[in-house]
C-alpha cells in the first residue's frame, strides 16, 4: 500500500471536441451506490476513434498515473500493467477499474442500452464524475455559467460537443475482488456546439412568424399547399 494513504496520485488533461452523453446528472446527483452515502454528479464523454491524438493523450495519461501508483505502492504491478495493456486494446476486466472503454465492444442488453451502443459505435467512451458541485461550466466564450440556472441546463444536452477538463486518479484496492483502478474526476466542461439531436426539438420545427406593418401575424408562406380545389382535381375528384 501507499506510504501516505491520503496522497492523491493524479494527472490532469484537457480533452477537446468530444460529445457528452447522459447529461441529466450534471445538475443533480445520481442515486447513491448501493444506497450508501450520497450520489455524484457525472456524465459520459464519447471520443471518436478518428481523434487519434486525443485518444493517445488519454492512454498516455492513464499509463503515467498507473506507473506512479505502482511505484508508490498504491497499485500492484502485475495487475496494473496487464489492465493498462489490455485497456489499450479495448479489453477490460471486472477486477480493475480502467475508465477508457471501447464502444465497439459494448454489448446492449436493453432498448436504452441499444441507443447508447449506437452512440458509442466507432468511439471510445469514459465516465467522468464529481462528488461536489464545484466543477465549472462555461459557454463558447468561456463565460462561467450558473449550475442552477435553467438556461444553463438547456445548454448541455446529450450529443452536444464539449471540451472537458478532467483529472485521472489512482485508487487503492477495495477488498479481494477489486484490485484498484483509475477513476476520472470532472473539473469542468466548456460548451463547443450543439449536437445533431437538437434538430428534432419542437422549437426547431417552427419558423419565426413575420408580422405585417399593422402588427397582424403574416400567415402567408412561400410553400403554402395548393388549394383544396386543386388537390381534389389532382385526385380526379
């Protein structure tokens, strides 16, 4: 074990131009694990495999944290080396917490999971968490946003593109079955752009209503349907 159990072995990283998924828990805590303690704030980052520099940076940071943790006695060498090596190939065991997961190996076991499987196809993904609501949220102009403002909550939807400030942290084994691992803390998110899913929002299915000089709504459109007489005639009626 580590010489100082209160010592955190961490490495921070900015992960750019990735998508977020499951944003509902950015603004409220999820359910406590096994009903103990209190829940955490969390979301999932989806990293396309085409972002090779980003994926490599994450893998190198994970390896650096793992090496330091082994040197300091927080993690066992054999299990840690195997987990990091396998993790690069998308192979993750149940006894070591390796956070970067291969979306192409995700197996859906429900309709909800099937939707997630489609979202992570061709990508890596990892969950990021915060035990406190002190992580920051900023907009495209880097202006800090209020977590409690409903307008802020509408800015971060699943599928949106963000930049993420995260910290990788090694944690010690917990019992005989869990050999330790590396978790990812969420320091903050910056909104980059809306996701494709917003195109189906009701507000995007309408157009602004122009008004006449009198203030009366102008209901004429360039693509107005043909008159009922023309439609009936077209049907031979």
